[in-house]
């Protein structure tokens, strides 16, 4: 399967939120940041960037460059709120999302282009979804790896969408300044210059020994990047997270059979998300919302890690037995918490694991290709 990584970065994030919340500011230079004499600019709208204002600039200088701008102190709580909305949108597009900062994330969308038409279509969908739900624009970069995806999202800002293909990467990178490589700051740039190296193309062609002198231990990684290669995975911040899925039913469920089927379906969706994210979990939680809107949750912690549909379902069934089903069910949810990387866990029950592993792998291949509704299991 071809790897496709998407990098999404919101445009002039804090300033755009201010403009959206107060339409009078639309089209005006807006500068957000510390208002005292020693304050610095957090960010500014693209209308203010025309005057040379940028992030991290002293506020005094920004006032001098663009005195007619609207100056605002910023509302961190509000930005966090919008940030959460955006991250939820990302989660709905991919089970494998790595948040980098308040307004940007990597999404692993490998295989999904088979579903959605093309990787560019997925980019459009993400942008449209953000626009619809938050009113804001984002710039999207799509490429075979993180390095190129981040570069791509920056190439057509604001409201951009750029796809870089593996075969065009090296030629495109060649003339770029070494500073375009994430992690090469002013001092690394200086040391490279001592060896006459100014462009990414020159790094690609340089002798590794020379690069080591200039960059130390990072030399090999940087040389790879200069060739457009980067196999760093997209990693979930799974320690803080659980992976789960909920479903509100059009009509309340009343029978054990209906509940069992619904929970089985949820376990399949959760299992798929765990495996795609390369994690296993220990605690399974069942959430039930009854017709009366009363909500209960029940949790169980397994002795060993779980990631296969059958394992999650076995635990969820135990939880179902502990619930008093005295009324109709409006919503059911299954989630798995206490996550860790799958490769950190030694396999104990080898033959059983192998059997389950093969079965789950077959399901995963179908889901990646045709979407997760392609297959439903019966036990
Ligand atoms: P960025 O994504 O770097 O900037 P941006 O979204 O404002 O603009 P761009 O269109 O170029 O992406 O940072 C996201 C937010 O983080 C930004 O809106 C404000 C905050 N921030 C600071 O507070 N200080 C800083 O120095 C930077 C760079 C960002
Ligand atoms: Mg941004």
C-alpha cells in the first residue's frame, strides 16, 4: 500500500478565529499578541502580513509597521476550543492523527484514496469539513511522508492544497534553502555554509562525513530528507487517549440480540482503529445511554493487551452481563484505554494470537480498501 501523509495547518489561526467571531474584522489587518511595550506578536491576519508583520515580532515594531491594524490580546480558551473541534474533524478522517500544535496535525491517510477518489479529494474534503464546522480556512499538504507533507502545506498558504508525489520530490527540493528542512535553524545553516552548502540539493549530493562535521548526529537523517525520503511514522498521542466509537440508534434497542449485534459492530470499528494506529489497550469501557437519557459506563481491565475484534468483544460481553437492561437503549459506545504501542508487547499465547491475527488482518485489508462498512461479522 502506498503511503500518503497529510499535513493540515490552519491559516493565521488566532487572527482568523477573531475575524470569524467578529465579522467586522473580516478583511482588516488584525494583530494578536501581548499588548504591553514588551509584548510580541502571536500571529496576524494575512492583511497585516502585507505590511511585514509576522509572528514573534516585537509588538512595538508591529505598531510602527501597521498602525491602522486592530490589536487584540488574544483569547486562548477560545482558540483551544476551536482547536479541539478541528482535531475531532481529523479524527473522523483518519484513525491515525498526530497533533503537532494548537493548529496543525499529521494524518496518515494511506489506502483511503482508494475510497474517496484520490488523495487530493480527501484534502478537499478535510478543508471543506473544517470550513463548514468552524468557518475557517486551512492549508493542506499531501505527500508520501511527513517531511514533504509539511513542506507542501506551506507552499500555497492561505487556503492551499498541494500534493507532492514521490517522483517529483527530489527535483522540487533541489534549489530550496537548507532552512526548509525542519530542524535546520540559523546555527546549522551557518555551519553548512562553511562547507559551501546552501541548498537542499547540495545536502543530497554531499559526503556524509562532511555533513557529520556540520550537523553532528542528525547528518544521516538530514541527508535522507534532502532526497525526499522520510519514514518516520505518524504517532498518536495514545498515552492520553482512548480509542472508541459510539452509535446513537434511530430507534431504541430492546432485545439482547439487537444490543449484542450493535456492540459487536462497535468492537470491530474500535479494533480496526487500534490496529491501524499500531496500538494495543488494556481497559475496555462500555457506555450505555438509556431511553430515559440515563447514562452508565462499565469498565474492565484485561490481564493482557487487546487489539483484536474478538478480544474486545469478549470483554464487552462480560460488561453487558453486568448491566441491568430494564429499558430501551438509545446509545451504545465501546472504547479501549491504557494504550501502548503494539510492538512493545511480547506475544504470549502464540498460536491463538496467530489465528486471530490472520483473521483480523484479512478484515483490515478489506476495510482499508473499501471502507469500514464493507464487512460485518457474525459470531
Ligand atoms: P502558526 O501555524 O505558525 O501560524 P498561523 O496559523 O497564525 O499562520 P499560518 O497561516 O502561517 O499558519 O501558529 C499557529 C498559532 O500559534 C498562531 O495563530 C498563534 C500561535 N503562535 C504564537 O503564539 N507564537 C508564535 O511565535 C507562533 C509561530 C504561533
Ligand atoms: Mg497555522
